C-alpha cells in the first residue's frame, strides 16, 4: 500500500466573506464506485463497502466514484455560499506510474443507491440490490438513462493528482479557483431536492491512470472524503425542519411553516422527526414499511403495472447485528408495499432472479431442503417460486397455484383484478413443498386495497395509518438465518420483527392512528396487547366491520389480519407505549415469554388530533346464516405417522395434494366444519378465492378406534375480532369450527385450501377445491 495523498477540489468566488461567515464540514452519507465492463458482459460490478476508484485500471475500462453529501441537513435555506471544497485522500496508485492525471467533478442528475457490495481490488464485485453500477442507478430497480451515470457534462472542479509517495503530515492539496462547485452547492442549499450528489471521473482512456481513494467505510475516519462549505446564514434565526416525508432540513421558521413542516431550534443531528408512512418514509431502526427504494404505490382510481424481482441480498434486521442474507422482492424485506384501488387492476411482472454469492442463477436452495416432501421429491432443491396474493379474488391462472411455479432465470406476469372490497391483503411465495423456506427467507410483502367506503368513513390516513407486518426469525451469531436442516412440525423464531426490524420503535403524534396488522409468522400465534388502553376494532381480513368495537387483546393466527384504531392523543410527549405478545407457551423452539414487548411507540410533541372513527361503519355488512339448504362438509385435521419423511405428516381428511375430491359450483354457499383432532397443534385454515364468516366454535372428543368425533360442551360465537368476512380461521386443539363459505361466481379452476402453519402446509396439509359452472 502506498502512502496516502490528499487532493482538494476547491471552488471560490470573489464575493467578500461577511464577518459572521460560518464553516461546515460534511462527510458523505453515501459513496460508491462503479465499473465499466467488457462488451458482452451481462453484469456490471460495483464497490460500496471498499475503496473508491476513478480512472482506468487497464484494459481501457473506466472506474468512477460517486458521492452524496446531505447539504440540506446542515446549511440553512437562504444561506449564501462563498466557497466549497471537496477533499479526498488517495491511498493507492498504479505501480511504475509517475505522471499526473486530471480528475474532474460533475453534478449527478439522478439519485444513486448504495448497497453492500465489497471489492478488495480494482475490478469490483457483483452488485447487491440498490447498488449503483455502470448500468443501474439502483441495481435491478432503476437504470441510468445513460451508461456510466446521469450527470452534467459541465466540470464543477478539477485537480491533477500524481503518484508521489507523500506522508500525511506532508500532504499536498491542489486548490484552484473554479465557481462550478460553489454554484452547485448554492443550488443544493436553495433547493435541497436537487441534490443528487457528485461523480468523479479520471483520465478514463489513459491506461493505468486509476487511483484508489479512502471511502467513508474506512476505519480511518480522519481520511474520509469531506466537503467544506463557507457560508453566510440567513439573517433570521434558523433551526431544523421536519418535513412530511420524515426528513430534516436546516431552515428558518418561516420557510419551514411555508412547506407545512414542524420547526424547532437546534440542528437536525439533535432532532427526531416523526415517521410518515404515507410516502413510505422510514429511517434506520424505526418501524415503517419499505420506502422510496422499495415502496410501490399505484394511483388510486387507475390501473398500474410493476416489475418485481426476487433477489438475494443483505438485509439489516437490527443496527447492532451483521447484515443477514435474505431473499427479497426488489431488495426489501418485507417486499414493496403495493397500494391499489378496488375495481382497478394491477399487473405485475414477477422475475425469479435468485442468485448465489458468485452471481450465478441458483440451482439449489439457500436453506436445507427435505427432498422426501411432495414437491422437492421431484423438483429436488431448486428454488421454484410462485407468488400468491393472499386474500385476493383472482383467476386460477394467477392465484399462486403451484402448477405455475417458475425457477431462477424465469418470470411470469400476473394480473390482479382487484374486484373486491378494500382490505389489507398480502403477497407471499407458494412454492410446492418449500413455501415455509421461501417465506422464511423473506418473500412476503403487504398489499393494501382501498375502496370508496373507507374514503367516505374518513378513517385515519397518511401518516396516521401504520401497516405492521409481524414476523419472527432465528439467527446465528454471524447474523445468518437459522432454520432446521430437517422438516419439523412447527418452527418459531426467538426474534420478533416488525416491518423487517427486530424489536423496533416508531414515533407517533398525539393523535388517533389506524393500525393495519398482519401476522406473517410461519407458526407463531399472537395475542396482542398494548401496555396502556384498549384497541378499537375496525375490520378483519376482508374488509370493514359493521361497527367499531373495543378489545383489550387481539388473537391473530398466522396469516390473519386485523384493522385497528388506537388513540395516542391522550398521552403526553415523551411517553412510550409497548405492543407485546401474550400468547401462551409453545412446544416449538424459540418461544418468547408471555408479555414480551416487541414494538415501542414514542409519543412526540404535536397538536392533539383524536380523529376517532364513527361507531357505525359498514351498513352493507350482513351476517351470513348457516342455512339448512347449504351443502355441509367436514374436514378432519390430523397428524399421521410417516416414517419415510420426518416421522409424521399432517393431513386433511387423510388425503394428499393431488386428491381433488371437493367440487363446488361457482357462486354457491356451503357450510364447512374444520375438526382438529390433535391435542397439541393449532391449524389456521385458509381458503384461496373464497371468503367466509365464522358461525360457531365447539370443543370435541375424538374416538380413534372408529375415527369419529362428537361435539361436547357449549358452542360459542366468534370473538369481536373474528367477525365479518375472513379468509383464515384459527382452529384450536380438539376443537371444531364451522364457517359459512361464499364461493366466487366468476372464477373457475382448482384452488388450494390449507393450514397456514407453513410447516404443516408443506407436509402435507394442503388440498384443492375445484370450482366449475356445473353442480
């Protein structure tokens, strides 16, 4: 390694500096190198966590360095910038080269991403999701308009950099007068949204001209790139302004209020801005669904088309843990939140782009696959995928039926008609025999369908609506996912996550909030309680209820959703409330103790805004009665012995996936009774396509000798949180649950029904119902 050399790119003007001029030193919030590749190469490399490269390392291939400095957080709007200088430290140069090469600085015109790629040398490394590359501003999500980056050709500043071995104590700066950088920084101060960063180019067609510079990931923080700005602040007092997107800028009180921000004296570095989930806003460690780099929002009242790739990437589940390798939709966990409107279709191109660490399409799963299970028994360990929109009323072709699964390197286009009431749905993978593995790896996301009813009701919206996707995971000491190498009947995680973060917090105003909660765990049942006060139940899985009801606790089995209102207006700024799971002990590994909090709400200073929904909500919701004329069916849910695979297998009426013995005329109503004859397992039963209402629950006694059961005790009606239209029902041990099922009258074909404990579903508690136009 050669000694470090410092280069300073300076811009100065002839404007006299006022007496009260201030100087700010900024370090990058993002920096990355992008690498040109030989013709015919399909993937361009990058380097997010290593050194910064610019110039030509040989072979007539260019390298470029990108920087972003958050000027708006430090320099108040209305400031006059007198000078700006960018200082970078060179720590490696080509051996045997003694000439000086020119490096130029340009302003970017498009935002770039920074993932987790790491290269120790000048050839780069395979990009991870969100990395900038020669082709992509954000890898696999947003391409550049032109290869090599979108930037202005005008030179903001330039400097000649040699290769003399200089010590740091004797380093040489290369200052020169050029107004371009100063003008660019002034523009960023005036309009923070115009700041997309800088790109540095070297002598790209001069072989062996590249230099390596210290990046912000280097442990030697004194040598990080730094932008030094001399400026006059506005005459009025300045402070920090929290915007509607949860971001913070330095400005005056008048300017902040003009853009509907929240002003306070003091710098942004000492300010906590509220999270605004309306635009997917989020910050590290806070709880919010994926934001601008992963949030997909359709225009209400209009059709929309999206592309979603399934990719392997590194995900930060907690700020104090090493990144975790996961499979994601478009690089985020949970996947991009899709917002749609009833009656307006959504088209999605799903791409299986699952690759290994070498960048090759996967031929085997990341986790161990039990190849005796139906599915892997003939697909082996190949990670086939098939997206399923859970709760969607969808044609057979796009319902997520395993017959339509596709492997790495393949893709499929799905059409979601959205011809149903507004509700919180979710999408997840449904690969045959490996659903539990694919979802555990991260393939799940929220899908929020809105309709006119919720608009008319004026329910809390925008930043007062919080979708909460609850999951659990086990981790090894190195941050990697831990899952059983062999199939097990249940598997729970010791770490509880909300929206992809382990035990996070979120800031809330003194207002009423709408909480859209999904239990996306594979096995774990939740009993949710807030540390103070009660919930108000607004809706269940498939829409708004007839009226608002209070409840101290909510039970959610895997895949169940609940629509809640909670009033934070009665609490003072600085108070904290905890959401905890009070479900009883389980026989599964990693059980969290009763009452353990997993999400904390921090109340911040704000005006009170109770915005409580009316008591009566959905006048169109009618109770579905179990009429005698409806066909009745019993479904025995059992655990059977299976010495050839895992020691046991879960069954519905002792049948298997390929046994299609339930045939229903489209549009008909039927009465289904699920009978759980197991003393230790719950079975949350889910029907594709159809929706139902719970009629009653009743304990049972089972007689294994003649394989019959009788109901005992008293029948009970569903809890408040179980009323209305549903697509999942919790069936407890030694319990029968009767539901009245409404089958869709339009869509025909074979649709799965199964237990949503994913370990049960995979082996082999999943059957098919065939809907047709004939009785």
